C-alpha cells in the first residue's frame, strides 16, 4: 500500500509561522505600550479623607475653617467667643456628632488659603461665606453643602459722593478683596457697561475695608450682606449707603473635600435638619413637647421612630441635638443677622419656600 504525501507550495508552508510571529510581536508591543501608559494620579482629596467621620470622632472635635473677620457670619465677639451664622453651622455639626456644640476648633482662613486648607485635610469643613460656583465645585475638588445664605454682590459708597448708580463709577477707584468671586464679578459688570475703573485689591478683608474707610477708593464692592454688616463698624456708618444694584448671584454654602460621600451626606443632612426644623415649626422652645408628638413625620424627623440617623452612622436623634443646642434655621438667622441682631437684615430670599423664599429641605424619609 502506497502512501501519498501531498506537497505544499512554498507560500503556504511559510504562511502559518509568519502569522504566528506577527501575532506575538503585536501582543508584545501592546504590553509595552500598556506599561508605558501614564497612570492617572489619584485624587489627592480622597487620600486621607476617605473616612473623615472616623477622624473627627476619634479626635473628639470638629475643625472648622471660618473667616473670623465678618460680623454676622463669623467673628470673635466682645466675650471672646466665636459667633455668627457660619459659626453656628459648625456648632450644629458638633452638636449632632458629640451632643456638644462647643466641640469645635475654629481656624481663621483668608480667601486665598481657605481652599488649600480644605483640600489638604487641615480642616474638616469650610464654613466661610463662600460662593458655590462650578469651577470651585470641580477644579478645586470641593463638595458644596446646602446653601445657608442667598446673597448678591453690591457696592457701597459715601452718601456725600453723589454716586447713585453703578454708571456713576466711571473712572473710579473701587476696593475689592482679591481671591474672591467679587473681583471677577466687578470686572464683568464694568466691562458689560463699558465703564473704565481702577481696581484696588487686597487679600485681607480688614485691609480692604480700611482702604475704603481711609478714602483710598470711592467705592467698595462685596456681597451685600457683608457691606451691610461691615458698615456698622465704620467710624461714620450713617455716611455710607449700599446702592440698590445687585449684579451677581452669590449662593453662600459650606464645603467639604471631595472623595468622602459619607461625610458629605452627614454634613448636608445636619444642615438640612435646621431648615426642616423651621418648616415643621420645631424650635428650642417647643422641642420637649415635640419629642412627645404623635405626628409620624415629626417623630421620624426627631429620631423617635425609624433609623435615619443610625443608617448614616451617627446618633438617631441628631436632629433633636441640633435644635436643642443651636436651634432651627430661623433662630440661627434671627440671632446672627435678623431681628434679634444689631443688623436687622430682612430674610428676603432666605425665607422658607412656603413664605416666598428659597430655603427648602428634601424630605426626611
């Protein structure tokens, strides 16, 4: 029996080994390229901040970044104690976590250094009359919390300057604090109106207002709330007026560092607790009676029923702690800026939603 061996052409003989070699070479190149591909740097805000709650609890106090220079928001009063709306936000968080509103270490930060302090983990929260913007939310890696004060930028001038409107500031020296949205907003507004002016900027808010007081500039621009409260500290407050013009949106909100959603959730719901407490008509004065309420919504909110706080990893009665020690949003506002303060600043947009304002809390469910 004869066996026939079929002969192959030269091309078919070499075709399979060459294809195999090419495949190996391609795979090797891909591995080399993959090895050389630059590895994205980890988000630095996440490093060391992935469990901020644990850090705060183990430390036994909250480290809060504030201005310390703005009456009504954050400053040291005559008794040597920090006071203001931004300060009370920090005290509310301490109350919720430790049942002690004094378990806070305040750190004064100027506009230039505030974000770095937060990103580096030096502070747990920034509560410093800071405007929530897209750039700060993304590029600066901040996680903004609920707005605690809706504001807008304005201009203050001397009454005897005869300046009645922004258009009257053509060619004027205008004081502003650098490193804030104020500086850019002013430039945008003057460009829009085709008005030349001379910006006089300072890093420190005190230096900015001191320059205005001394006559270095004929006008000063800042958030209208800041102008109203700082006017009271000028030597002759009655000779200064805040113009009616408002040329920006300034939603002022606390912020935490990106990368820790649990900490962000806890902080934002503590702030919402003060707003919701006002909405439910629960205050320091009636808290005891409200704790005995049979209303299902009130009982759930105060932690008498359900497990809202426990599910977040904090005390189930965290809302009751906030109200007991700090009060609801109306009490915080009135004490620092409103009817019970020396400023008597109308709430305006900072009224509850049902009273025509913008203050609104999602449901506690």
